[in-house]
């Protein structure tokens, strides 16, 4: 096993989100590591056709499968709304390929969504003048997020999507695998109703400053917090508004992912089991039951602590809840910098948050991926890409 396997595990974690702005963060990826890019092709069309919950769920399911493939190896990753990017050592390459082939088959079979997967060596990224540097944000006692700079993830994404050059990187079908979808997806959950914002609006914000303007990020985050009245955190959800769902259409997304590639009757049985689990979950949370394994009265609080509502991967990704007036004020602030060519941004406005979960245990080891109802980051990215296109002429 390569000595570089513990690269991410050994990085120092920082509790201050703002620590990662204004300078090179973390450490450069080891020379033998690879970047994995997974995203849903034509995701914008799927979201516009009402499949935002399915797109979001497949994106999270990809992370769940990747974490199963990684085993005890700590792997940095970032969720993008319609997919994710990962950095992996070569020792888990085969397991990664097998897991993502299965995830791709599940997405295609259950949702008619095409999961595009590519794997790019870091050496190829550096040959293009970019790099991948990784930092570790210790968001809570039991939850850490990877933070990325160097523009390497974006370069990997463009290489994989290139119609001609990308062929060498895109994941091929494998002759066989010992991994089952049921095993891979055992940590995936999608059981919450959409959560209303603390204020009338919930907005997804993407901001990317131009090269040489990186110091702007700290000012932007400070301005955002001042505008929305949140000194340290602007998380758009609170526990009083959270409720597990009994809606068949919503629960069927988890059922189809957890039983992907299996006969239809298995999905029906899982859906029935899921409704029982939801009723039990409502009971133990409402009554703050404590079992040997889990303090259920604290679960919602810990869920919020373990939510990725703010992250950074060569662009700022944040979700906040506020008023129309607050959004207009913040957009006016951003427009000053956009008009001067200092940054581009994308914003999607909705009323609720969508939370999709990756569970190792219910007490502490659970991660929750948050997005805006109706398309969130996927649709915000459309605006950002249009602004970038206009800026580049």
C-alpha cells in the first residue's frame, strides 16, 4: 500500500471556515493520486423537467458508493448538486471503478439518468498548469469537509467532458464486479420533507473570483454575513421545521437507490419497511428517546451541524435563508465586482431546502448534503457559466 494513502487523514483540520481564504490552503495532492469526476449528463434538463430530487439523490448516492469503495482510506470530496469530485490514491482505484460502474448502472436503470464518470491522474492536471491543493475544514466535532484550490478540479472536469480528449479518462464498463448496489448504497437515506427556510427565501449562491482576486473571498463572506445578519453561520434550516416524510413519491427515491437493479417487488417491500422506519424515527425524535447507540433527541441538532451548507472548491458555494430585500442588497454588492470583471456568480432562489443523507451511524457519524428545492446548485451554475462566457467574450 502506498505511503501516500494517509495524505488526507493526516491533514490538520481547522474550525474556522474563513481560514481557507486569501492564500494557498492545505497541501498539494500526492504525485500518485487521481481525481475522480462524476456528474449527471444533461442534469439541467432533468431538473427543469421536475427531477431535481432524483438528480440530487443520484449525486449523493455516488458519494455513498465512493465511500464504500474507499473503506478505511480517507478520501477528500465535494458535492456539486448533480454529482461530486473525489481525490483518491491508486490503491483504491479498482474498487472505485467497480463501485462507480454499479452506481452508473443504478442511475441509468432506475432514473434514466446518465452518470458520466472520469478518472484523471494529477500529473495530467499539473501538465495543464493547474494543481489540486486540499485543506480540511472541521465543521463540527464529528464532521470534516475537504476544501480545494488550484483550479485542478475544474481542469479535470473539462478533460472528462471533452468529446474527443476525454475518451481516455472516461470510465469503461467492467466485465464483472463482486459489489452489489444494495451493499454499496446501504448508507444512503432520503427521508426528509423539504425544509422551509427560516426566512421567506432560500438561496443557493455560487461565486468564483477571477485569477489574482482570491483575497476577495473573505470580504464576500463577511458582506454576506452582514447582509443576512448571521455572524458565524448562515445555515438555512432549523430543527423545529424538520419532519420525516411519509410521501410515497419522495420515499420511492431512496427505495429505488437502495434496491437498484433488483426486481420490482423488492422495491415495494423496501418502501413498506421504510414507512415503518419513518414512523419509528418520528417517535424517537419527538420523544427524545435515548438508546444504547443513539441520543435521538439530539439527532436533528447534529444533523444541522453536519450539513454542508458552506463549502469551497475553487469557488464559494453557500446556502442562506433571508428576505427579498437582503438578496437584492447582496446581489447589488456582487454586481459591482462582476461589472469590473473581478468575479462571476450564480444564484437560485427557492423557499425550501432539500436534505439527502449518508449514514454510518445515527449518533455522530452522519453527513447531510443540502441543496435548494427545485434545482439549487444545478440551476445556479447555469447563471454562473453564462456570466463566465460573457466575461471571456
